[in-house]
C-alpha cells in the first residue's frame, strides 16, 4: 500500500500525466484501503494523495473518486483506532480542499465535498463548523453559500446537529445580493425552525430584527414556522390568507335584519376605537429576557413630545402592551412585567392624553385592562393614574371625557382602597367643571359598595367624613344631573351608615328632602309617593276635577288612535267598504277571550267591524276621505309589488297548483280551524246561511302546535282577532279557487313570521357552548313525550281550503286539517285508485302536540345539515377538513337537529374524529406546520367533547375508546398548554359519565402496551385514580384480579425517570392501598424489587392519608 500511495503522488504531481492514469492509480489505492489494513507509515502519503486528487481541476471524476476514497479511509482508520486520534491528526489537512470544492461549478462535486465534511464532522467538529459557517456560508462564493446552508439542514435532519451557531450567518444571507442565496437561506431557516421550540423561534425573531431583514421575508418565514411577527403589528387592513372552506362553509339567511342588527350592535367593531380594527390576540413571551427586550424597545418611542414620526410607534407599543396583558407575561414574569410597566407608564399617559381620539382611546383601554388584570398590583401607580384620568373626565371632547370616566371607574373598582381615592373624589366634587362633578356619584357609589364590608377601616382613615361631605355637596349642587345621581349615592350610603344618612336628610330643606325621598333608589319611594299624594288630595279640590278631565281626554285620544284603521298601501281590498255590523257578532266577540296577539305585530284589516276595545264602533264621519279616491278618475294600475297578508287573495299569482273550480269542492270537508282567530270563509250557500244565523263559528279548545303547510299562510298561535269578510252574492260563481295554489306571498310572510319568532325567543339552533347544549338536551329529553302516530318529516301537504263544513275535532289541541285532495310534494305518490277523501291519508293522522314546529325552511335546514355532516365525516377521514370546518362540525354536534340517522352517523363521526386525533401526526402525506396541526387537533377535540357531553346516550359505548385517544394525544401536547387543560377536562367528563370497569380495563391495556410516552402515562395514571374514586362513590367492587393488575401497574412506574409519572403513580398507589382492606400483604408483594427510597416515599404518602 505504501508503493501505491507513492505511485499516486508521483502521478498527481506530474501535470502532463493523463487523467486516466491518475484515476487508475486512485482506484487501485481505494480498493486496497477498502480491503486491507493501512500501515501507519502509509497514512500520511495516502492523505496527501487524496488532497491533491480533490484539488485537481482538470477532471471532476477524479475529485468524486477521491471523496469516495476519503470516506473508505475514515472507516478503515476508525476500525484500526477506535479513539479516532489518527483521523484527527491527519484529516485536518483535507479541509481547505473540501472547502474549495463546496463552490465547484458541478453539483455532484459539491455534494461529494459536502458528504466528505459529514464523514469528518464527528472527529473535527469545531474545524468543520468553522469552515462551513465562516468560509462557506460567510464567504463570497454563491454556490458555496448554498451548499453550506444545505449541509447544515441535512446534518440537523439526519444527525440532530445543533444549529444555533449557524443561525446568525444564515439570517445575514437573507439580505444577500444574490437572489438564489436569499431563497436558499429562507428555505433553510424555515426547515430548521419548523419543529424548533418556542424559545428558538423567539431567538430567530431577534436575529431577524438585528440584521434588519426586510418585512416581506420576515413575515413569510415567521408564518411558515408558526410564529407571529411581534416587531411589526399589523392592522386588519393587511392581506389575510384566504381559506378554501369547502363543505365547512355555513349557509346563512339571505336577509335577516333582526339578526344583523343584533350582530352589529354586539360586535367589537361597535366599540371604540372603531376607526381601525387591530388584532388583539394574546402575545406570549418565553423568557424574562424577551419581555425585558420588548419594554426596552418601547422606551425610545415614548421619549420627548409626540410628533408625526413617533405617534404610530407609540400606538403600536400600546397595542402590544394590551396583547401582553392577554398573554402569560403578567402571571409568569410578574416582577419583570411590573418593572417594564413602570418604565413606560409616563409614555402610556402621554398616549392617553393625546389629541388623536383613537390613540387616546387605546391608551385608556390599556389602563382599564391593567386595572382589571393586575388589580392590587397596580396600587403603586394609582395616584398618578387618577390625577390624569379625573382631569381627562373634565374635558370638553365627549369621547375623551367618557374614556376618563370609565378608566377612573375601573381603577376605583379593582385597586385597593386608600384615603387618597376619597380625596380625589372630594376634589372632583368641588370642580367648577360640571362634567367632572357628574362623574362623582358613580365613583363614590363604587367606593361605598366596596367599603361596606370594611366599615371600621373606612371610618378610621377619614374616608367616611369625606364621603359625607361629598354627598352633602352633591345634593346641594347647582347641576340637576349631579343632584339626581347623588340621590342614588345617598341611599347606597344609607344602607351601611343609616345614622349619618339621617343627619344628612335632616339638614336638607323641604323641597330637597321630598325629592330625595321620591328617588327611585329609595326602597320606600312608593310609600312616600302615596303619602304625599294623599296629603295633597284635600288641598286641591277644584284642580282635581280639571286634572281628571285632562286624563280622560288623554285616554280618549289614545283609544281613538289605537282604534283608528290606517289605510293599507298596495292592498287590493283597501277601498272595500266594511260590512254592516251584526249585533250578535258584536256580542259574541265581546264574550270571546282577549287576543294574545301583540299590538305591534298585528295587521288591522280595513274590513273588520270589531275594534280592539269591543265597546264602540268608529263612525264613518270620523274617517278622513281620501282625496285621491274621491273623484271619478280611475286609479292607474300599479306595478306588481309584494302585498301584505290581508290583501285580496284573488290578486295572488298562480304558481304551483292548477286551477280548481270552486264548484268542484266537496261539501263534506271541514272548515279551516283558525284557533278562534278568524271567522272561516263559507264556501257554499248552506254554509252562508248557517253563518248568518249563528253569527260566528266556535273556536277550538286548544291552540295548534304545528303549522299545516296549506295554500294560505298559517296564522300564528296568538292570532286571536276576528275579521268579518264583506258580503258576497250567493249567485256569484268563482272562476277558480283562489287559495288552492301556493301563493308567492306565503313564503314571504312565513319567513317574516319566522324571523319575528326567532327575534322574540332564542333560536333553537343557535350556537351554544357545550354546557348550554348539554342542559338544553336534558330539558328537551325530559319534556319530550312519545307521539302516538309519528309523521314523516319530509312530507308537505297542500289542500283546498274551500271545502265543506263537516266538523272535525282537533286531537290534543292540534290545528284541524282542512280537507282532502292532498299533494305530497316530496316522497309519497298515492295510487290513482285511492280515494282522495280516504281517511288513511297522512293529513288525517294527528301528530303529537309535543313535537316541535317544523317549517319548510326547518326541513331544508335539516337536509342541509345532514349533507354537511356527511361531507364533514368524509373530509375528516381524508384529513382535509380545516379549522373552520371543525367548528361547523361542533355546531352540528351541539344542535338538536335530527341528523344522526338513528345513531349511525354519530358512530361514523366519532370514529372519524378519534382516528383523526390518533393518526394525524403519523400520516406521511400531510406536511404542515406543527402549530397548524395542533390547532386542527384542538378543534377535533372540541367536537369529540361536544359529542360526548350533548349526546350521552349514544356516547356510552365510546367512552373507553375516547379515553385511549386522549392518552395517545397527550404525548404531543406541552404540559403548560391550554390543550392539556382541555384534555384533562374531557377525561373528567368521561369519568363522571362512564362505567368505571370498562374504562379501567381499557386504561390498563394502554398502560401495559409497549412503552407509551411519559406524558401519556402520567395522564393515564391520574385518570385511573379518578376512576377508582368514581367506583368507590358508586360502591362498586372491582374484583381481586383487577386490583392486583392495578397494583402491578403502579409498581411498574414507581421507578420511572419522569417526575410527573412518579407523582401520579404514588397518588394512585396510595389510593389502591385503601382498596385491599386487611389483606395488605398482596399489595406489598407487587412492589418487590422496588428501590427502597421509592417505597419509603410511598409509605410516607400512605401514612399521611
């Protein structure tokens, strides 16, 4: 081998030697190195020959072969010298040649040099790191920079090499002049930090800021690694990534003014500042140093006066402080946070006192949130804060004054009381500015209510005297609003210090004392009002009759206004003269129960002859004649507009049903039951004669609970008014049945009525929390009764309302069905041989009154929800559902819609969700950031919890499987994460509802299988302890075999390396000790071989119990 090495050196040193000869000599040497031992004397010559071969520029094949021979040499020397000292002595001479080859024009050569550095790294770590970081990445060769960064990524991925020392050099390359280098640096950083801890990501943010990386590159990197930019908070006007919601998009009503108004009033946009909506997500810090750096960066922005250059920076700093308050800084790094807050407090006050309204509001809201979050921890700064914000409450600008008032209230409410607070209130009560004095009653009331339980301290500190002086001053104030507010404060003061209050009352004049006694906050205000009125009654005899006359006239005007019939625009019956009133009709209507229809929802018909008071009929002379209709000129035809429900039914457009002659209507069909709300329209002469003699139709006993989808809009259950239609000639023949078709007005009024009902009562399908959904489900299940003859959900029945007068009693208060000739729109088609009047028709079978009302839009919602559920299950199985889709699945799980297909869809959804939680991280097809995967799993966990809690009957068979899934999911969740708390709460809910035995067996199987993660084991052991407590509470015997298995599992994990596992195991073992009763020997036998110190700790815990 020495001769081969010498031959290779001589050939390589000759420039005229052909490349084939050099390559042959190198291959012979490589073969000898692979199969034979390398003599100590030949090693320097071999290394020198490889160095010359790698440095050859004439042939890339020679360089590739030399790098391959180097790898074989390193392996051979490792076998000969396990310590690696020989490699360390001779291999350092190869590094300059390898560094030069990292910048070669050919990619195979660069890859070979990179692989050679990988082979040398275990023996020359510092030298290789210097070459890659300083010479390659920090050098001037573009290809060497890219190769160096790719080498770092590969070493971290394959060998788990720490990369912190390379970060600064790679971040500097983000601003390289070459675009390919910038792209390579960005790709390398994203790949390195995708699975890095939060501390490393925070360090990357600082590096990006220190090197002045452009904002677009910084944002792209941070968004890919799952971190948000804290140095440049953006407003809501920034571009947001659009998500393809697909099946997760919920269909909303097209026009819902009530819901839209409520949403707009309750939205964050309705609260100041509304000019610019800013993201208020919590901002979490990962170290005290990071928090200190955040405050240090803010300080320069608050120095000096506000100008056009620093006001935006001040506003952003204020927003960042508000986000920090929502994060973990006030709790986990309290002292550092308070120190930083003290350093920037003067700047915060400058922001709050600025003339820019939005900026001032942000500063005021920051102080309010500080008071609510920190509470007594803010006591040291209360003095300077109250000075500023009490002064701000006296400003002339309304928004600024309101901000000062609200902020001061927050300070008085949440900070510890001090006599200086009362001194500030007393000073504000003496202000010349009325705005400041108007705030004093609210502030003083807060202080009095808080100090009601600490009377002695409040009195001894002088606060009570100041409060009494302030009340006296306010009751004698020249501003009426201050007086009125201070009266309420007086009665709050009187509840705790009644003697002092009596002295204040005695010092007032008669007029002030009377106004104070009549104040609404006085618990005896009604008594004083009645006494004063009784005393004043004898003194005003002449004036009393005059006041009574005025009251009577006012009541008559109100009654006249309530009974006045307004003209109905766009109605074909607006000009029909009302029929002559019948004495019998009026008498019967007076005896009828009073209508429950709300006045504001009632449409008064111009053809009605009965007023709301049932006592008097408006004379025709009282109506003002219409100037437009008094002449003979015919009104021009108006365009086709939407008409109200009381319009002429003949004006409706024929949409679905064919024309039906009126004479073809049978006479034995029952009239439409309107629950006493309307007089039925007679459809035959016999019916008319009976209507004339009887005068009115008796109303059914019950009120309907389900609408009949007939040709006319169904009247709501509270429609209790009477309407007499104008007399029609009996000889007049109707060309068609006007209500035998579906009117286009029906859908409009059904929709309007549905909106009104939803605005009055909470919607059945509103988005609820899990606890609310559980309570609603329990109430519904307790109140639901089985229906004697359930109806198909998707059958809509259309009937002819002009039928005979055969009476048909309603069952259990149901609305009576109107007749035959059914048209089942969706699913059922009757045989042509079946009689239309058959009693077997679905319209003739009553539904139970406890069934919920289901409108066509409700049935459409059910069908839409079923399709959405099926799509969601499929997308969960394929792991393509986004976070919004999971929230929509949660809404479906919390709803009371019939979408589960007898429990089949429930099982499919639960199985898909559990599989999603267990296999999301293991699916090789999914390449997404870790934070996104955690967010998806958190949403899936919320859906599982909703299914378990809301549908407890169906969830009984899934408790054990859900527990195992929670254990498997726990290993990927940090202990201090909020997801860990959600997992614990879900496990507690399962333990409360499930049978302990099945869950114990499943948990034991999980703990005994393989080697689960420490976090999973700790959670499983803690759950076993809860299950034991549940079994003990139910007086359930677990059996000797199950006890022994539990004890064996506890003994197995008592020596575990993880502290959380040992803690949970000791608590479980101490509870198991009590289960064995007198046979403690069986318990201790399972702990044979355990370390003595562990047994002593377990004995201590058992003895402490």
